[in-house]
C-alpha cells in the first residue's frame, strides 16, 4: 500500500463561498504568493524579477500592497501590476483550469502514478471549508482521508468558536486529522503554546487524532531574505515551541509536514543538518514527512541524487518507522511529475546502500498507515 500523506483538493478560485467576500479570498491568495520562493515573472519578457512589489516585509494582511492582484482565468494564473509592468508567479502549478483541483483530478493522478491512498491537507489560500474536505472523501472513501482546517489566526480572540468548529469537523464531518499552520502570526506574535492557545489545545487534543504541524520561521519571517540566519533561528524557536507542546501533550501522535526547511539548510547542492533539528524527535510519537521535490525541485533535478544521503541521515537519526512519503500534489507538478515524486525514493532504494526494503515500505506507506490508523 502506497500512501501519499500530503495532497490537496480545492475549488475554483472563482468560488469565494468560503470567504467573507471576493476581496478576502484574493488577499489570501496574494499572501500565499508573496511568501513563496517561486520567482515572480515579468510578463513582457518572461524574466524573473526580485523587485516585484507583491509583498511587504511586515508579512501582515494589513500591509499587502495594492497592486491590482487578480486572477486570469484564460491562462489559469495570478497577475498583478507594478512599475508599469504586469507580473505573474507560479505558486499554483501551470495547467490548472480556473486554478481548481478536484477530487476526480486527484484520483486520476493517483491511479496513473500508482498511489493507493492520499491524505488531503488544507490551506486558507486554497479554501477554508471543512465541509468541502468531507465531500471529497465521501466521493472516494477507500482512497482519500482529510485534515480539518483550523482558522489559526482567530484562535486568540475567538477561541470557543474555533474549538467548536474543529470538534465538529472531526466528530460530525468524519475528518481524520488536524492541520496546524502557525498563521496566527499574521495577526499577532503570541506563541502558539501560550495564552488562549492552551485552552484550544486542551480541548482539541481530547479528540485523539494526529496533529500535522507545518512550521515556519516564526513571527519575524522576512519573505525577502529566506536564507538569512535569522530565519533559521526563527525555525529553531518554532521547534522549541513544538517541544514545549509535546511535553504538555505527550500522548498525541504528531508530525512535521514537508520535513525541515530544506532551502535554509542548503550549502550549494548539499544539505547540512544541524544538531538542533533532532531534539524534538526525542518524543517517539513525533513523525516527519519525506517531501523534497516541491521544496527544492528548482535547485536540484530529478532523480535528486544529491539528497539521497540526506534521506539516509533521516532514516539513521529518526527511523523509517517515523518517516512518511508526501508530495504536496498538485504543487509538486512545478518541478516533476507525480510518478517521479514517488520514483525518486524507489530509485534511492535500488541504487543507494543507505536504505533497506523495510525502510522503503515504512516510508511509502507503513508509517502513514500507523499514524492515521488506516485499516488494510
């Protein structure tokens, strides 16, 4: 059984029913594009541009520049204007009609790539409806599971409402896990293991489902300088928050999505893993997603031989029984096919001595099966 632990389905960007209005929807999409490492492209000559006017260093919704950010349905991409030029960015991969990716599209891709089960993740730039997530898994109950979306930025001020929504998503909509992005930093600098977050976690952990953490670099993230040492220090601080969280909730299965912030750890094409990264894994219930192509596929080409030693280091220091395969489908299509996002690990097993058949079986399905209590 091959399980992709990180996929998405989302409605067309023309559907803003999950948001207060179309403007809020576009703000989320602009925020996601502004933060992302994909280069902005000047439409007139297709050249990559650093100074593109899309984001601000404060990284807050209130500071999003007014650049006529919009969707071009004909080409299926975002557009905005700056310095009398029009720009785009391929945060969404190309060839998504109306920037939509349905459950039917995902299943077709899974069938072709040889994926048995996929786990749907959530992100507010793609949609905020747990009802939609539930509808997707109802269409293919033997093939799809889903996270519950949490409005993290509302937890501090609307704690009870977010608790109620999350409990409803697990108990009544039959979602299978909880996705937590520290998007609370869009509104304040309060760490997510303090304040009203404590009451939120006290109630949510009673549900007993796994928590999938997508960790960033904290409230002082500088979207224009991702390689700075301050960004890495910010990530280490987020790991400390996770450690504090796990000490308080030691019986909850959890995982780090995407793996480590690979781009911050690269020295040319080599990844260097400092000792601070391993401390959280003293908790035997912490797992990690093996997901490289979507994060560094613009730097290293398929079949990613340069990172085979890194995967071996993860196996040696974390254990394959705590590592699970994920792709970020359809977003990994920016750099490789869905089949290739699976095959690079299989090639690693066949051609590199640092991986056993047991390791392969656990990473490609066994760990996710255990983490989410998937029955054969």
